[in-house]
C-alpha cells in the first residue's frame, strides 16, 4: 500500500497552493496591492509549517517533498511576475529572480529527465526564500504607500541579500548537476575498461 496523500502537512501545502489563484485575483482583478502583500506574507509564513508538521507528526511523504518547494516556487513566481506586471517589484530584482528560477528549474528537469535524481533543498536556499518572502510584501506595501519609510528600506535590503543567496545556491545546484553527470560518466568509463 502506498503512502497517504491526505496528511496534515500535505493539506497545508494544498491550501498554500489553492491561495495562489486568489492572490492573482486580488492583485490584478481588484488591484488591491496591500491585500496582495498580506497574502504573500501569509502564504510565505506558512512555508515552514508543513515541513515542521511533517517531521513532528512523522508524516514525511514523497508527495510532501514535492508539494512544499512547488508551493514556494509558484508563490514567489506569482509575486514576482504579478509584481512586475503591476509595477510593484523593481525590474532589476524581478528579472534576476525570474532568470534564476528558470535556470534552476531547467537544471532540475534535465537532471530528473536523465534519471539522475532530484535537487535537494538546501538550508541556504530556504534562508534566501525566507528573505524574499519578507522582501516581496515589503515592496508591495511600499508601492501601496503603506508606511513606505518603514517598508521600503527592508524591501531593498532583504531583496538584495536574498537574491545574492538565491544565486549562490543556484551555483551550488549547478555543481551538483555537473557532479551527478560526471559520476555517471566515470562509472561508464570504468565499466568499459
């Protein structure tokens, strides 16, 4: 019998995923930038909840290992792309993060497609994600003219540091991918000898 799908942590991840279309409607349909910021913060703040519950309740599943990063990536991508469309996220930050996401996603697909496994989430990547989950709603609140003196500076600080760390981890992923392909080439060469 397979592992359960409807565990408490997986349900938290499903709720996070279900909230993303609502975010789009609030941002672009209603043009309520302040509420969109609150949704980014709310969805982002639950990022650690599903993982914590999975470990605490001994309900770690393969599905959960996929759902958690998918929910993270979709929310960050939504906040970035939506923010670029709405003129909320500075273009330099938005495009650097989108290019990084596309590169890592491509690497993960190539790795998986070649049967070399998947990229494991790194603690530094989780830290960068946490920082970006702080930066993005701050940019939104600044754009909504909600205490810009309070939210503008942390938005830039968290975004610059988070983006740097995000790219650093992307470099580590590139090394991981290269090493996995090299180890396969080495074992193939050794078998031919």
